[in-house]
């Protein structure tokens, strides 16, 4: 029992999702064979999520039940034009209150955060995504709630919404899918069922095992060399920090891959392209892949690929709605959504500045890449630049407190983000100057020239 106890202590998110995979296979089998009606499928998913919440979070599961109850009341009582602002504002306020309470216990009382409380707040963040996605769909007319004279239709809609919020396949981890996609998957699983996902889940489970072995190897290597960190060179400090950030990112990749396994085991995420049992056919629900994401040569591309469904949600909720400084506003909201920890302010500010600088520099350099060697050099330097930026971001966000700033200073890698920030500020100044100069040119009176023809 020692290995199981160790796994629960080190990977609570991972293990609860792994233990949910058999229930996902059971849901797929019963639904495909016709033993579960459409209503019973939604009940199965919702009750499974409620049971998982109680088992994993204990009394803190009430945070999720309360927010979901308020959400259902808002959907029933508010008009489609007003439902999104209310849902979004109330849910973000509720989530922020518990984030601040967590910081109060960590920084002021110096208490260790209860793992069940941490699980509940993390799930609350995911429920915020689903609630705001549904409310925006209702506001835009993509999802229509039944009118009041149709009580059965309204009860059916509330059941499907409850299933969408508390589905055990996405309660502890993403990826985020729209309410319409979720309902379609549940409805069609007996009409046009996907092929049995056992082989695909086994292959992805092997990938999770490989990722965890890689993370364990990196962790042991970093611990063995941590004593020499104060005496190492600048390059040694940068490499050590890069290894630490890679180990932290590997944990995210393994969690996302387990979430894919859980959704695939329930029959979700099949796109029907290519070979029936190939991994690409079952990649309809994914938050990111290690090789694809880590090979990004631009910071902006990495930002779109990292936690892809959350990045798309942020783009829809904030970026597409802001006319002034959409990049800064998006990353600023991401700080609020993640919990307002001091290290998160630093990390997301670095990321936003690097993305802004990337948008300013890349269009000018791309026109100068006339030869293959120049393109290769540019890709290599871009990859190194991206890795350095993401290393600083991950360390600052994961350490969360002001100790992350000291660590970035000790390892010398923190010098680079400040240079990128200065470059971003300088680029904005030049862009504003050019815009002002263009306005002056446009305001000059036109001189009429004689017609020479």
C-alpha cells in the first residue's frame, strides 16, 4: 500500500482521474449497448461527478454545489441578454473569495493548504469556464433555453446543464468543450458510437507513464545538483532553471493526457478521421501535447498551444471583447482567474510582455528571412527565446510567492525577461511615435499638382 499512498500524496489529481477510468468504460459500454437511455446517461455523468466531488473534496465539495445551484437559478430567472454578465460576475466573485481565503491561510497564518480544499478550488476554476461558456452561448443565441410554459423541456435542459457541469470526466481536469458538443456526444453515443477506446486509452496511459518517469528522472537530477547551484556559472544556473521548469511542465502534460484518457474511455473526443484506433482520431479533446507545444519557436504560438482549450476560452471571453490592450487585459484576467498570487503577477506580466514583443518584432524579421540558413537560425534562436521566457513564467507562477523572484535572480535567468519587458515598452513607444507621426502627415494640407497629361 505504500506506493498507492505515495501516489495519492504526490499526484491527487492524477490518481483520482485514473481511478475514474473504469467507470468511464462502464458508461461507454452501457450507453453503446442501449442499457442507458439519454436521460439516464446524463444522470450517470452527473451523479458520478457528485460522488467524485464528495470522495475527493469532502466538505469542500459544497463550494461546487452552491455555485452550480446559483448558476441554475440565474439561467432560469434571467433573460438571455443579461444572463452572461450576471453569471460571469457572480461566479468570478465567488471563486476570487476562496482564492483570497487560500492566500490568507498560506501567507498570513502560515498554514499548509488542505489538499481537499485545493482540489475544490481547482475544480471551481474549471466550473467557471463551463458556466461562462454556456452563459455566453445563451447570450449569443447558440443555446436556447425552453420557455416557461414547457416545464418538461426546462427540466430536461437543467438536467443536461447539471450533467455538463458535474460530469466526472471533466470535474478534476479539462479539456473544455462547449455545451453543444457535450450534448451531441452524449446523444450520439448509441446512434453512431465510436470504436472501442481500450487500445487508445492504453496507448495514452503508456504516454502518461513515460511522462511521469521523465519527471521523476528530472526531479532526482535537479535534487542531486541543487547543492552546487550557488557556485555554478551563469550558463549552469540557466540550464538548472530550465530543467526545473521542464519538470513542472511535464506534470501538466501528464495530467492533460490522463484527462484525455478519461474522456476517450467514456467515448468522447473521437473525430472519425484516419484509422479508427489511431491517436489522431481520438484527439478531439486535448489541452496540449509535449512535442507539439515544446517545439514552438514563438512565444505567441506557445501561448496558443499551452492549455489549448483554456487559451481559446480566454480569447473568447476577454481578447475578442477588448478594443484597448487586448493582450494585457487577457493576461491580467488570467491572473485573476488563477488566484492573484504574487508570483502569478510577475509570471503573467513577463508572458504578456514577451507576447507583445513577439507581435512587434516577428513581422519585421520575417521579411528578411530570404535563405534557408537564415530561417533555420531564426527558428533556433526563437526556440531558445521561447524556452527562456516560459521557464521564467512557469517558475514564477508555480512558486507563487516572492521567493520566485529571488530564485530567478540567483539563477541569472531572470535577466532575460526584464530585457524583453524593456523591449516591449520601447516597441510600444516607437509604435505610438510612428502613429502620431502618421497622424501629422495625414493632417497636412494636400498640394494640388498640375495635370501633366
